[in-house]
């Protein structure tokens, strides 16, 4: 694709001009925008870029390792992985209100990132001078007027307003003029795996808002395994008429952990275990959404696998609520 190659060449040149021989820090979340920004900036300035990946322990199964494998193993970028899962779990202990959980996760995320950034900027003349963010055009428009409480939280979490000033850094935002689909095309052209670039959106607070009420390590582990099965089967099941997978036919799909126990039978014995809900929606703007009419065969496969493979979960339900009045996430 010549247009995309020209665009990359231009963007690379612009980044080199802007940054010169100075060092850049970028907060890598594993999401599409920060990943594409990282890949582009790395293409332009190589080792002058250091990515900081704060792993809050609320990511999906193997996600942290996959981020490291992609950026360090394949792109040979410099990435500092901060394993903060115990810290986040500690701060979340005893907290069950959804917005309180969001605040803690977002706030702690910024605190940890700042600590790492401070180490990288403190090296005097050689210290980092730039903070790169994966801000895209819709974020720029959105910051004109916040639509909802959540929108505010979303921004305060990811593209953090005021952070460059607090860190004494200049701001580098190479995706500022691009729409989401352009960001995705750019990501593929830069060599990022299409499955990653075309992934469903994942909220900043991660599994923290998909475990209802108090977040516990045990719950997160069960949820991660159940959700991986759901996503794997969505990718496996193809719709006969379009040939597309049900993953591609849905806009967002995930599993929610319900901290209630229900009775089941297994072999000769009775079980008393947790419940999960599967959620899959179709939407164009995420403001309204329909629950997806997944094939029964797919639901059957997923529930059978989760109950058999994830000891500790004995019941699987499917969420048939549309937005509004329900929201896409359960919290
Ligand atoms: P709701 O649940 O409000 O979700 O219907 C709409 C979209 O927003 C995502 N979402 C979030 N994203 N931080 C994020 O980065 C959040 O706190 C948050 N809450 C909801 C949700 O996944 C869906 O795509």
C-alpha cells in the first residue's frame, strides 16, 4: 500500500525533526493506540524511545507476556515492565463501588507511571525530554466537552491531561490527526499483528470492572481463564453465510465474574461454585448496542468448556440486555 508507506515515511520524518536526538518515554498499555504510537515512534527513533508498561494485574490471560513478546521480542524496542499487580490488589482490597474502583486504578496507574518516568527524566542532559501518547483524533474532539462521567475517567486514565507538564516533558502525539481505522491500518503496515490491531476495545481499568464488587486475585484468575475460552471460541466459530468469525461479527465480547455461588452437580458430588456471564454486543458507536444473537452451538461449546476446564465456575449465563437501558460493561 503506497499511500500508507508514504504516510509512514512522512510521519517518521516528522518525528525525527521534532525530537532530534532527545529521549522519549511512552506509556504502553497493550491497547491499539499506544501500541501503534510505540511502533511508529520506534520506527523513527529506535532506542531513543523507552516504553513503560505498567501491568496492573487486571489484564487478560497472557496479555502482559504478549505485549513484551511483541515489542521486545519482535520489534526490539526498549520496554520497562512494571509488575504492579500486588500493589493494585492491595489498594483495591475491600472496595466494591465501581467508580471508586475506577478512581483507584486510574490514580494508581498514574502514580506508578510517574515514578518510572521520573527515573528516566532524572539523568540530566541525557534524561528523557518527551512524553509520547497515543492520542487519536476522536480523543482530541472529545476533550472539547466530556460526555459522561465515564468519559472523564477514560481520559484521566489513558491520555493523561497535565501529565507532561507535571513531569516537565514536551508532548509527542503522532496519531493526533488519525481516525481509529487509519490507526489500525497504520499498525498493520508497521508490522503489528492484525489480530492485535483489530481487537475489541478493552477498558483501562481492565478486569477491575468485570469482576463485580470487590476485586480478588482468585476471581481475576478464574475470570481470565473463562474469558480466554470465550474469546477463543468466538474466533473459531465462523458464520456460514459471511465466512467471518463471530469475533469479527461482534463489536465487543467478554466475560463478567459474578461473586455469587450456585449449586451444581459433578460426577457423584455436589458443587457450590461461582457464576460467570458472557457478554457480546454489536454496535457502531458504543453509545447504543444490541446484544449479539450468537449461535446456540457456540454458546453451548463455550459453557461446556468453561465448566469443564475452569474448576471453581459451575454456571455460565448469557447477557441478553441491550444498551440502553443496560450498559455494555456491568460496572
Ligand atoms: P458502557 O459500559 O458505558 O461502555 O456501555 C461503553 C464503552 O466504554 C468502555 N468503557 C471504558 N473504557 N475506561 C475505559 O477505558 C473505563 O472506565 C470504561 N468504562 C467503559 C466499554 O468497554 C465500552 O467499550
